């Protein structure tokens, strides 16, 4: 028979039953209204439960949170660190971007949090003289609890993070922390068998920082059941519909977009809804709590180290952020590179890439229609050619009477004979080629041989005012531009650079409709189409001006080809196409004894 003493000793030495972190946080942690938009007992959102459980899993050493704004990243940190310090007390180092950040956070948010958390407050040493918490040991930057020490540090100097070993390392806003500082901090846990690294941030760039750490981990994403079809989906900013076309995930009523291109934000707020990529069902903000509650994390990198859990979460999941507020914010900032960068990094929790600039909120593949490369589209087809030292870049684009255009083909070839093949294959009606550079004489001669259908161009002449182009008849051998057209003249189209670059920018960013590419257009085309962007710069006099920039490692040859082709299409005049084609056909059917004089007005140039 077990004696009373044995039973009491058994109770004393029995293993302690720990409450899960979520339950512990709710029972012991209180958030003040100056700390959280949801004051009161700390409520862990369902998607934060898994990362918190990782902290007590002996097989997990590193937890990475790449989360967007207002997704409870900081609240999750409160709960996790408080739980570890209370239930598994070990020395901890909490690093922030600067000492000022660390001091203000500790004084304004963390110490009041401790004061409201009974288990942590009970571990604070008490002064024998005052009977209160010993303020010599519980300071802003260093808190010596009874069983462990928590040190806050700014990342301004390696000396701030070099000290005795620690078991828990927190890297808060890791993208703001110098890589050398991070390495120095990691030395604090070197050699330990049991340790935890917790790192959080919204991403800045693709290399380094939180995004790189996220990719090193198992890349977990949060899937939730659709309230209509019950298919498990993610919240993403863009998605493919059932036809395979890319679209915004958040839709709103069409009449919210006004005739002048602006938006009625009140209508967007009242009509915005998320579209399920599986069933097209309309998901409202009211559906979000239930979806999130029943969601689950899924690893998408099965080759990751088993000890590293990494989580990605955009602000689309945040309970306090509505679909409509995100869409309105997007529309407001998308024309500003700075605003766009802030939205991508902060709300979508994605790193900034230069190809976000000038893409007007959407992926370039939204330009694609359902037709194949090489398929002849448009009532007439134009070839635009950019001359390089040892090759030619070209595009072939078809145009309808209303100005709608379709990319038919593009490429890089070594010779004019290959350009001729592409010209004939795609039944082009005219071509225009840039004659600038060190091959001018050669190009002039080749254009002269093809002068019935080819135009030369210097391309980038700065014409005055709003004049979009200027036709000039030019002798390619003497440079003579005087007099009327004759057998020795070629047509030379000067293009207003400013007008057509602005025109093309509106087309590629879908501010203007009617500019399309074929299905699955390769990335190299889009790289060059979006190779340029505009930014503000301040000159030596302090004046702000908008300048064009070329992205690193991105050629802009196809961009130039598109501009030349569009300018030529405008010059041709769609209303004249039938007549001009008839002229060409008639001329081809009868031998010509001598070149006919050509008009300089562009009224009929096909002969």
C-alpha cells in the first residue's frame, strides 16, 4: 500500500504538465491598448500557433517569420519569448536594428508587458530595501531574472552583441541588421546542442536577410478552405483563373473605374471581394476568420533542414486589414516607385525587385491573349529592328484598324537575309530599322535595296513640341535630304522619343488597352519590354527631374523595336491600309522601268 508520504513525494517530483504556448499566453499575458489594437488577454491568431509550438519542439532550432504588416508578428514574439523565459528560462539576446530601437521598445512596450505577466513578474528580483522590483537588475537594456538574463542590444556595433553565450537569440527586423552583426550574434550560440533562433522581418531585397532565410527553411505557406468549394487555397495578390489567365485576386465592380482612369474608392470599399482561384466564389472579409481558423501550414521545400521552420504570410491574412483597404492602397501607390516598394515589402511580404517598377500592379503575363507565337494577327504587320554591332533584334507586331496590336514574333538574328526570312514568313507590310551606330553605311545600303517596304530611322531625334514623327527623304550615299524623292532616296522616319516612350509605357502597364502578347511569351521578351523605368533625381541646382533608367543586366533592344514599330504604324495610318496594299500588289505585278517619285506626306508610300 502506498503511504501518504509516498503520494506526496510523488506529487512533488512528478513531471510538470506544461500548457501549450497558446493557452499559456491567453491565461498569463495582457496587452495594453498602447501596445496592441486588440488589448486584453493575448489572443494568438490561428496561423501563429504553429510557430509558437516550434519553440518547445526539441527538433526545431530556428524559426523564421517573413510576415507582412499587421499580421501579429510582434504579438507572436511577445508570446513566444515570454513563454520561453517563464517555462524554460535560459539566457536570451534580443537584437534590434539600433540601440535606440531596443531601448524604446523595452521601456515602452516590453517592461509594461512584463508588469502585466504574472509568471515573468514573479521572476523579477525584489529589492530587500523597498520590497519592489530591483531596478538595478531590471533595466531597459538588461533584465536579470531569477533564473536567466534577457539582454536587448542594438545592431550598431559588434561590441553590442559580443558577450557570454546565450541559448535563445532573437533577430528582430533582421533585414535592418548588418550581416556582420548577425554573424557576430550567431557566435553567441555556437557549440550549443539546444538553442533557439527566432528571426522576423518584412523583406527588403531578394539576397540577404529574411527572404534568404525563408528560402533556406521549409517555406511554409498557409492554406485555408474556401467557404464555397472547400478547396484549400492561399491568399495571394495575383492568381490564375480557370482559363489560365492571370488576374488580381481582389475584384471590385467595374463602374468603380471612372472614364478618366481614376477610381471611385467608395465603390471599391463597398464591392471588393476575394475570388477563389478554384471556383471563382466571392470571399468576403466576413469569411476570413473562419477560413483562418480552419487553415493549415504546408511545407513547400521538402529539401530544407528539418530543424529550420520558415513561414511566409502576407497582410491579406491579417484580421484587421480588409480586402478593399489593400486594393485602394495599391491603386494609390502603384504609380510611385517608393510607394510601390513599400506596399510590396510591407503588405505582400515579398522582396523588392526592379521589375516591379512600371508594371502597374500586375504581372507582365496579363498582356497575353490565347494565341500562338507566329500566328498572323492584325490587318497589317510591321517589323521593328534595332541594330547592334554584330546582330539585329526585331519584333513583328500586327495592328488592327482601331490600334489594337498583337506581338507575332521577336528574335535576334545575325544578318539582313534572316530579317528577310522573318519579314516574308510573317507577311509583313513594312519594316523600320535603327540606322544609328557604327554600321550606318551598311544599314543605309540594305534599306536602299528594300526601299519599297523599309524605312530607316535615327530613332531618337528630339522633335519639337507634340510632333510625333517627321518623314525625310534621304540619299543614303550622300546624305542629301533636299529635293523630291527619287531613285536614290530612302524614307527616313525621325521619331519623337518622348511621345512614344510615354505611349509605350502606358501600353505595357495597361493604362491603355489594346497591346497584347502571345500565350506563354518568354521571359526574355518581358525583361526587355520592362527594361526601362523612370525615377526622380535632384540635379546640382536642386531641381527635381524625371529621368529614364536602364535596369542592370537588362537590354532594352526589344523595347526600342516596339517603339519603332508603333511609330511606323501611326505613320502608315490604318485607314489607308487597303489602298496601300492594293498599290503594292499592283506594283508587284508589273515590271518597273524606273523608280517612281514618292510623296513625302506619307499619303501613299507603299509603291
